[in-house]
C-alpha cells in the first residue's frame, strides 16, 4: 500500500481504501520484473479500465514537463484527447519492443485492426535504468509486455518491481509508487489516483513534506566519514539527469482540456520532493478520466458528456499534487537495496536512514 504516516502528512484529503491508483474503479496495474545478475529491469502496464479500451476510449491528456524522453503515442493524446490502449512503462532501449508487443496485443483483440479498420495509438513511456541494468542487452521481450498487460489487477506491489526494478531516485533506490485521494462534489465522492515510475532527483535536494531529509543524510555522511552512507556516487554532484513518468487517473467527469491542466500540476509535486526537472530529465505526466468514454463505431454523431465546473477545480489540483508527492516518496520508501550491473549497489532509503541513525516514521 501507499505510505501511512503519523509524522508526515501529505495533505488534508482522505485516502482511498488501498491508497493506490487502482482505487479508481476499473484501473488495473500489471508488472513483469526481470531480476538476474546484471539484468534489473521490467515492464509495468496501466490499464485505464477493464473493458475494450480501443472501442471505449477514455478522455485523456499528456503534459511534457521536460521533454528529455523517448515516449511513444503522446502526440495523438494531445491531438484527440483520448487513450485507446494500455500505458506501458519500461526502460529507454526497450521502447521499440514494448511498442511492437502492445500493437500485437491490441491486434489479437481486434482482428480487423490495420486491415479493414484503423490502427491503434499505443502508448509506451520510459526511464533510463542503465546504471543498474544491462540495458544494451535488450532483455525485455515482447512476451514480458503482454504478460504485464494480461496479469494486471487492482492489487499490485510498489518499489523495485516491474519497470521500477532498475530505477534510481534521489540517488536512492527508486521505482514504482502509488497513492490516491477522495474528494467530494455535490455530496458525491470521486477518486484521484496516481502512479509514478521514479528515476529522478538528487539526494541533497530530497524533501519529505518540506523536511530536508536528503540534505541531512548527505551532510551526516560528510561530517562523519566512518558512518557509511551509501549513495549512487561518492561525489554527488548537483546535476539532475533522471526521469519520471506520472500517471493520473480519476473517475471525476473532466474534459481533456481540464485533464491537461491537472497533468500540468504534476510539476508542483516534483518541486515539493526536491526535483527541479533538470536538463537531462524526461518528466512526463499523463492524466485520464474513466467517467466520459468515447465509443468507436457509434451510430451517434453527438455525444453527451459531463465536465467539472472550472471554478471548482482547485480542490482537484490540490489533491492531485498531494497524491503525486506521496507516490514519489512511496516509490523510494518501498524500494529495496539492489545489486546491479557490474556489482553496482544502490541502497534503499531505509538502509540509508539506518546508516546515519536517522528515523523516519512512515
């Protein structure tokens, strides 16, 4: 589950039952984790709902917070305001394999696709896990992607799993994190769920709810050489070269324009945890609503949809930022110390806190 904390409070809003993105009804997450010596990578699949996503598209938007990335399918989201395939997360050099696999999966469900009907817009996102993973080995196979889609469920693990297996965040072990918030309009509850693939930031900038815990860990190591605080490099520099993929799901009625505005607010959550979205960072946010569906091959020329009053959207912005902030911290908190390529070790947040005698009540 996401983080339950007495010491740190990620905003005032109630959390969903699982405190995960799958608190939004119908959303499912699937992982395939590859963990074998120098191989530390995998696939994570996000399914917006349990039905036929191609013929029942969800309204969506994407925000390119910093475009140092190699994702596929974002142009059509921006143009048409919808998603019609699973969202796949993997490592940078496996984008092509993931795209081919996702296309094959969609064609297996739609026999006329690409022949007597249109071709699907498959979405693949990525972060670079080359420090811990033999990324050049192209170890992610098509069957791994399809397995991640087919094993997707409402319950899933966080941390060093799926696409998050080889990721590093804040010079600590990063990966998959999730959270959710429940808000109300007109006496009806709606859920906002978020999921991140975190591979971003620098230990010296890392904050949890405003607490500069990363700076304290870094300074403790410099002050006391015999205390062994293990980080990515002995000489931590100020460059931010990582990336993050953020997925926002909601059952709140919203237009693609409103979802774009919601996705744009992901940058605020990144700033809260200490990321400034550096030059070499690929920071992408994708938001979708399961409330309004776009039905393919419909005989209707006009669709009736509901949207939130823009004057009431501030609560959505705030709850989304809180959920993303917790998701990022959760991705780091739930990750485990990992021995990767060429024996490289990236230590977890928990191990780093232990080594410098810091306590974190999470």
